[in-house]
């Protein structure tokens, strides 16, 4: 009788232990079950075009750099006093969550390459302690930068002389774009809304865990 009671206690203990383990396992390895599959943006099998820009270290960054990686793309310029500081402050919160993860990159493209040299972008990135291997501030040919925004990331970037205000001389989108390991657009987020950063962070996690 005593042995049966001992066996029952042990069985109960292992059931509880197994349940606790499975709860922990699914909590750390699975995407939120309420999260819907991420959509695809663009017509047909839209993918990011091949590109070639220079980062804050003066090193070449191409589509080969991002191959097999998940990354966030945005447009800004270093001397911007309008929306850029808020956007990059918000983006930094997501960067901090994935800092050191080799599978996640952040690409910040300038819309003012005449002023935003590699050296200027390196100085700008210091305020975020940005690792140039992970958070890349990119400059290069102006047309190539603008075309990449419009035709690859499906967002806006243009130069206009219709205003004397420096913040209006360069029109750039306030959205961040999430790109998966295959160069496909999987999310667009308002870079001025802190609550959107939580969604971005969760979607990056979903892509990391996707097969």
C-alpha cells in the first residue's frame, strides 16, 4: 500500500514537472499563438533589388551583406531636426532588443548623401552606440538611394526645392520596413509611434523562428 502511494506521488510529481517544462519550452521557443502569419508586400514575388552603398566605416554594403538575414530598413538624414530624431530613438529600442544577434540587421539610408559622408554618419551613429556590423548607416549615389526606397522598399524619398526649410528640402517616409531572409517585404511600421515598435520587435521574432 505504501509503495503504491509512493508511486502515485512520483507519477504526480513528474506530470507537474513535465507540464511546467512544456509551458516554459513553448514560451521561449514559439511565436505568440495569437499572432497571424506576416503578410507579403508588393506585387507578385516582390523582392529587394540588388544594391551597393557605403556604411559609416567606409565599407561596402550590398545585398550579399543582407543575404540570409532579417533586417529593418529606413530613410533619414543626419542634420534632420524634424521626424528623424524621434524615428531613430524609437528604432534604437528595437535595436537594443536584438543587439548582438547576427541574424538581425538595421539599415538606415540617408536622403542627403552630399552632406552625409561615411564620417558624418559614423559620428551620428555614436549617440546610439551602433555596431556598424549590425546597425549600418548608409550613404552612396543619390539616385540609387532614392530608387531603392521607391522600388525596393515601396516608401518615399525625394529632394525638393519648394521650401527654404531644411526639414522639407528632403522628403522621406516615416515608416520602417521589415525584410525577411529572402529579401521579401513582410512589415511596414510607423516610425513615429512607440507602440508600433513592439509590433516590429514581435514580427522580427516571428521571422527568426520561422522555418
